[in-house]
C-alpha cells in the first residue's frame, strides 16, 4: 500500500496500532500476528495478548504491572498517540512489511550459507511457497457445521411491533405520516421493556429539543418513564454519508460504530440522509445495506431505518423511495398508514417479513393525545387546476 516505508513511518504505524488497541481492546482480535519490528512494541503486544486472553482490561495500569519500569516512557508515548480510524489497512501494511523483511532475511541467509546447490534450491522453493501463502487470503471462515447450534430468529417488542434482533428493519411511509413519532415510541417502549439495553436515535431532521418535547408527550400518553438508556442526536449533529458516490465508506463510520458499541438498538431517520451513492441503483443500495448488515452481525446491533415513500406513493413496497434493494435487504418492512376517523393513531402494516410467523399483520400505535400534541404546519400548495388551497399536515418527527 505504501512505497518507501522508512523506519520512522513504520514506528508511527506500530505505535498507532498499539494505541488503538488500548482505546478499544476488541481491536486486538484483528491483529492476529505480532508484526512489530520494534522489539519493545513486540513485547508490549505479547503482554496485551496475555492480558486480553485472561480477561483483563488493557490499560496503563495493567500493562505496567506486567512490564518493568524501562517501558514507562514507551507506554506514555503510546497512550498519547491518536487511535487509528481504519486499523485494518495499517495492520495489513505492517504485515506485508513484516513478511517482506522476513523473506529478504531468509533469502540472504540461504545465499550466504555453505550448503549444496540442491539444498539452496530447496530452501528457495520453500521461501517461494511461504510468499504465496502470505499473498493468499481466505474468503470464508469455515466452522464445523456439525457443532453449530440451531436457533430461531429472535424479536424485540414482539407484542408491540416485532423488530427482528441483530438485523435491519425498515419503517416507511409518505411524508407527514408520523414516522419519527413512531421512532420515538419504539425507542421508549424498548427502554421500558429491556432495562439492561440501550437505544440510540439519530433524528437528523429535527432539533433535539423538538424531539424531547415529543418524547415527553408520548411518555404522558403511554405512562413511559425516561431514563439514561436512550440517547438522541438531532440536526445539530452534522450528518455524513456512510457510503459516498464513489462507494467509499466514510472514515467517521468506524468512529461512530465505536462510539455506539454499548447500544443495542440503532434508529436512523431518514435512511437517505446517510446514503450518498446512487439512490436508484440496486447494486449500490445492496452494497450499502451489506455494510449495515455486517455491523449488525459483528457487533450484535439491531437497526431500524426510517425511509420515505415517493411523493405519489399509495403505500406499498414499490413506492418506497429509491432502489428496491433497500427493502429487499431488510428482514422486516412496515408501512405506516393513517386510520380513518382516528387522527391520534397510526396503523403499521407488515409489508415484508422473512421469519416472523405470527398471523398478525397490523399494529395500532397511539401517537397523539386527541390531536392536542400535533404540530400543525400551514403551507400553500400550488394546484394549477384547482387554484390555491390551504392544507394542513402533521409536522412529523
């Protein structure tokens, strides 16, 4: 990846890798080999592996307890180094450099040896084979299928609005349907029913104060109690595209994942705010969803994406905005519908489910207290055939 790596660059990379492991101890799972050229770093990494294996945190105190005082300044240098956002390519660069140095050293050793030509050729063949093995990457991490335990798909909020665990779920509707009210309702239900779990919502189109007001309204209607297991980000937090138009994953995505590692349910509203590739490309949408799905699998996250319908939507899958691959890649898809004669509630209809086997297909959720808590927005709509007409719509979350 990098040309002309000098010792200063390598030393900085190695120190950065160790700093990242201290920052997030789970990163050590990625660093499968001791690739550190600096002998002090090699020893520190060995100590880290031993501590991690035995369940100890990797910190200044635990490291110094296993190392002598000569390492004190080295540990301080590591702790003062910024963690690396994308650790894998740096590790792969160090790994490649490590094997390159190893091959060069062994090659010089073979050439300078006093063995016969036949022995030298055999040793050179072994080096060539090792070089090939290094360049070989495994596509699959095979497991013993006979030893795998069978399990059924699990669901959160099964009696409220079933959300499949550790999968991507989508809730969609036309504008003004109350999608973000539904988001807050589900988050509040979640923290009531699962006291040991946490929920994060990124309601990117609303100020956090507005979301708090609406959450208070829902708490009053349903007798919910707010606690510290819910965190909300609003429009004050600048949105970034997880995947850009060049299909490059944003550096902040890994930072975000790390910051949200202690959250179980992630709600993102709206989907399109976090997607920067071609909205109508199934291939690109599928790639975006695969990135989120990997997050679910790797970190045991359950994700709810809030998605818009096309403006002319009649409330079915084909009218969900953009590529159909968004819906195809999720496990459950709900459509929000209005209820005739009941403006205070919404009906959520299962449009797609892969594993939920209950015969129930519709769920009614009360969002507003007799319409008192609906914020009305008056807007002029241009209707050239009917003239200007004043219309009201819910200012949804």
